[in-house]
């Protein structure tokens, strides 16, 4: 692989590209699907290929191949080069890349347990235990589990001199269950994931996941519907995570910001209350969105997006770091020295069939100094929102998050469970209403879809919001 | 990857290699795909790409255990490894008592216009030109219109499917696409986004129309009007209706959903479930339909069948596995498209019941007459949040966007943030009228449909 990539880069320089990068990959995948205790499919994949990206005449050309030899690679480089040249006629603002220091590194992961060393029988056994334990709860009617493990060897080589070999391991599972009692249907969803290996199933044992989900379902069956309206609320780490990711994080992605997200007009301004600091961090040990280098060879790092209420950076790839700099030069030159405009290491590609785009890593609110009891204190009536069921946001800054586990707060104490709640509102208005931040911290496992799927982490401490719109569904 | 590779020959070789292991049954699916694309993003041409991929998936059955494996590496060593992976997956799996067998060979359906050499030979220059024409036509209408995404692309795809019962099939497909999604910006005012596209199996798309249409609609969206919560006559344009149906009605007529006991329609075959004005087909043989083919992804001939005929429920959609559970024939709906995690190619996936082309039989009146029939109501172009719908109950609660207000038979302006809320299975009984403006998308060939007494909630 390495020799072919080196020769490919030499060839790209020879034909006169402005810049080129090659991402080689070899990947092994195991996928298992079970439904209500039946094994629906066991699937094992072997994949490989090279993604070719070429910058010529200010335009990106891209090609990808699955046959790894020099002749095929050379043809694909020609093709990407030609595509870029042809399309460059339509380009208004030529692509410029922010400078980064070339890197030469080999990132070897020593898995805690290599999923390839675990038999398929054992993997199925874990899913079956989870299924059976969940069915021990009354009224559970369905349990659907998807399991995946992916082991990849990746190569990133570019014409700036960067040479990176990087291993990746993902072990992931999504469990969806429903319970039904009379007319009441309760649903619960949970994800388990690790980028270090199979040992996660010893930490999050199938029994403990089933227990968590079973209790959540039972709680919902006896829960009451929420009152609609604006109430004070305490958000648990999981809900804080999905809110931070969906409602704020996407607005901070520079490609979406230049497409018209509300953040562009707020650069350098105060958009959240003083107690709010938001980070997107690719370096957290064990974070499901962590990695050492992104798919442009830029080191992952901790990026502070909001510092004590002020927006301090967006999330960039090399192209958009430069693009935003050009925009600020026109729009607000005084901000160029204080606002971060360096690539943040957020360029990620789902596979070798696509180019990297700006994606989050582990996105969270930084812990503060309140205890959980202090957050509840003084709330006469409100809601404690503990686990989410899905969320979405729009570029104009509105969001909606469905809640699968919630409780009333009555006179500063946790009260009865509430079913099928949702929260919605305007992201920036909501961030300004955060009046206390807990001292605890938890990070969850998630996936994010933006045309491509990425494994991410999100979380934070418990936080209190003075007022948030609660709806039923 | 050269297109000269005969994937049917490669399939025969792989099937022969599998047979040495004596599984009870085996199947090989192969797909070659060449995708040429020009992307417009954030107001600009952003990337031009040309990708190709060839991969294969192997399904083996040992006793009543199923195993599956795939690769996009085509060399002797990998082919052997994939076969062994499929066999080890089967051996490790549990018995599926419902398993009967893979499909038996049958004669293909005759379907027209699946492959157009003009698309297969389309140059990258021509694809850039198409995207450019759409973009320029858009800008010529009004400079306040900005593209959020879009572009033009061509796909050439070769499929082969073989199994140990003697199925041995090969097919070639082409698709061409041009589309734009735009917003209009005027001072501080930004419209919700809207999109327009054309997709076809023949080189028969009109980039100029796409650019002009989307631009005109974006400009119309600048004029906002107020609306009150209430029950109204509502026209659902194609994108709105297919979004809502994908997460409700169409989910509920897939045989696996029915057999899991979750479908609202489980015991309603032969019953009236919708207005007698409504006839809906799943037609895998529709000429130049985007999901049309001679056979489905497990080699069963594609078919045309009514799901709803004049309001009466006629059939569910079956693949080979779900059909055999009920001792009936597959309806040719075994499609490899449902990935559990992330984006996956067809050869990485097993077939599941899935729609081909959903066709609504058109009415006789024009879309303008459909609007003219409405005294007080809305035209909903598309919806957001349809994935939160409940396929079991049919409940939907979505943001209608773009959404236009209709007063006395005329569109008076755009309404922002309006919610459409109700039960799709009740709505289908309240069809008011159907227009004749049929449009083709990836899975939907249909005109506008108007419904009576639909709840619309203003924010």
C-alpha cells in the first residue's frame, strides 16, 4: 500500500496538481442483527480501497478505487484531475487551504480485546443474554439489536509531506425495545460503543443494559403525560449531550455556518449565559468520537467553541478555515486575531467512497460547580429530563429533542415519571437561559448523520434551564 | 475498474468455488457501479468526482442457518476468505425455523428503458455543463436565490445474481440526475429551503427547467402571510406525500412489518382502507422507473401490482423469505437497501421487503384546477420531521415547509413553521381530488393529491 501511495503522489505532482491527498484503507467488519431473540443476519465483510482527492485550478476533483495497484491508482488520479479541471470553469472562488504542519506518524491501537479474537458465537450470546434479560420484564413486546465491529488500517498521504498510518477500532451496538400495556406503548433506545475494543461488553454488561432499559420502559408505562408549556428544567448529561450536538454543534460546523446558519452573524459575540462553556474534543481518552488525526492529517484537539458564553471558534476542515478567514476579512476584520481560524481537525470521511466533511467528535458542556440537589433547589414545578429519544435542528437555530425518560420536579424534589415529552425552542435563546451547571460529567456514545454517518460522543454535566418549552407527542 | 469485466462470469466462478463446501443452498450477488457527480454546496461548485466500485455478497444456507459475507476485493485469496466467512457466519448462527429456500428460477419481466448508452457514455464535461445550466438558469431568474446543495450525476450499474437453484441473471442500469435546493435571501430575510430535481433512466432531463422552477419558488417563498390553526383542505405535493408515506403507510405494507404483528393493515386485505379515488401501485416494471428492473435483488421477476385499488387494500410487499413463510410467491420486492449502521453498498446487504416504484394513478384535472377547487387551504410542498411518525398508528406531526396558503382558489403567499398533524390512515380516507401532474422521483411516480379536513397548526 505505502509504495503505491508514494508513487501515486509523485505522479500527481508530475501532472501539476496544486494539492493531492490519498486515503488508503483496509477494513474488516462484522454485523449481526437480531429481532425478538431470532438471529436475522450474521454478516462479515472485507473491504479496501483508496480515495483520491486532487486540487486543480482551485477546484476539488475526487475519485475512489477498490483495486489497489499503481496502474488503477494512476488512472484514478488522472480522472480526479480531469474532473477538477472541467468543473473549475464554474468555480467562482477558488479553494484555498489553511496551512498545517506536515506530520509523519504511525498510530497503532492496542485493543483491550480485539473483536476479531471473539467468536461470532460469543457475540451472538451477548446479544441473546441482553434480549432474554429484557424480556424478563413484563409487557416487553419487542427487542431489536444491531451489532457492528469494524477494524480498519488507514493511510493518509498528501503532497504537503504528511504520512500517517492510523488504526481504528469500533465496537458498537444499538438496542431498541418496546413495551405495551393496554393502549400505552413505551419505547426505549440505547447505544453501546467503544473505540478501544470488545471489553466494553464487560463494563456495560448485557445484564446492566437490559436492566437500565427495562426499568425505563416500566417507568414509562406508569408515567403520565407532561403538561405542555414553558417550565424550568434540569437536563441530564445525555440530554445535554444531544442538545449540545444537535442544537448547537451543527451550527458551529463552518460549512453549515457559511451556508447560512445563524452562528455566522454571531461570531465573537455572547450567545450563551456566563456559566456555559462548550467544547468539541477529539482527544478524550475513551470518547467514542476520539481519534489522533482527522482525514486531512490534522491532529485532533480540544476546540473551545463557547467560552463563558462567548463564541470563540467554529469547527473547520482546511478549506473552511481559510474560507471563514476570507469572510471575516471582509465582514469583521477586527475579529481575525481573537477568533480561532486554524483548522481544528474535524475533517472526517465515512469511507473511501467519499471526501471528508466537517464532523463533530466529542461535544459537550464543561462541568461547573453545582451539586444535583442545588440544581433542583428552588424549582417549584418543572421537569427533570434524563434520556433522549432523538433530536433535530435547523440552520435557523430552532431545535426539537424527544425525551424517553423524564420526571416531574415538585418543590425541589424528583417526582413522578413523565412519558413522551419533548423539548423545543431556539438554541441561542435556550443557551442564554442556562442559569446553573452541575459538577458531574458523563459522555455518551452516538452516531451523527450528515449525508455520511460518523461515530461521535456527546455529553456534559446536569444543567438547569430557567425556562424551556415542554411538549407532548 | 474496467466495465469490460463480465460480472456474470465472475459470479459463476464464485458459485462454483462455494459448491465445493457443499452448503444446502448458496447465492452470489454482484454489483458494479460507476458514479460521476458534480456537487454544488454552500452557494458554489464544490467537487467533481468519479468513483467506481465492484463488490460481491455471498449468502450460504447450512441446514436452517444463514450466513452472509461480502468484499470489494476481487482476487482468488479474498474470494476464498469471503466464502469461508459466509460459512463460518452460518455455522455460528442459530436455526431459522421459518427458512424454506432461496428463489427458484423464473422468466424475467420485460421492462423498457432501463439502460441508455447515452448516459453510460456521458462525458464529465457534459455533466458539469448540466449542473452549470441549472445553476445559471436559477441565477437568471433572480440573484437573491442561493443554492444550498445540488448538482448533476450519472450512474451506471451492472447487477448479477446467481444461486444454486439455477438462477443466473445479469442486468445493466443507467440513471441521470440534476437537482438544486435553494434559499432566497433578501436583506435579513431568509426563506426556508426548497428543492427541484429531475431523475431519469434515459438522457431526458431538463436542467434549465430545474433551475428556473426552484428559483421561482424560492422567490415566492419570500412573501410571507399569516395563517390560523384549523382544519383545511390541503394539497400534498409529491415530496410531502412520499415523506409521510415512507414512515407510515409504506412501512406498514412491507411483509416483514406485517408479520412482526405491528401493521395497522395486517388483517385488512380486501377491505376499504382509503378513498375510492385512490389507487396505488408498486410497479417494478414501470418503463424508465428509477427502481425498475427485470428482476429484484434476489433474482425474482419484477412485478406490477396494486397495493390499493380504488380504496381497497390488495396486497403487501414480499421478498422471497417473507413470501415463503405464507406459502406464497414473492412480489419481486427483495431489495438490498436497508443498512443497520451507516452507508452501505448493495452487495454488503441482504434483501428485505422494500418498495420499487410507488405509483399513484393520476386524476383528470390539472394542478391549477386542483388549487382552484380550494376555497381556504394550503399547498404543502415538503415536510420536515416525518421520521418521527408512528408507522403502527399512522400518527404524524410534521413541519409543513415549504407551505403556501390558498384562498379562493389562488396561492396568496408562503406560511412559515406551520405544523401538519393527524393520522395518515384517516387522511387516506379523505382524498378530495387527484391532479394529473405526474412527476418521477427515486421511488415515487405520482401527481399532487388534495385531502379534506386536515389539521394545520400555526405557531
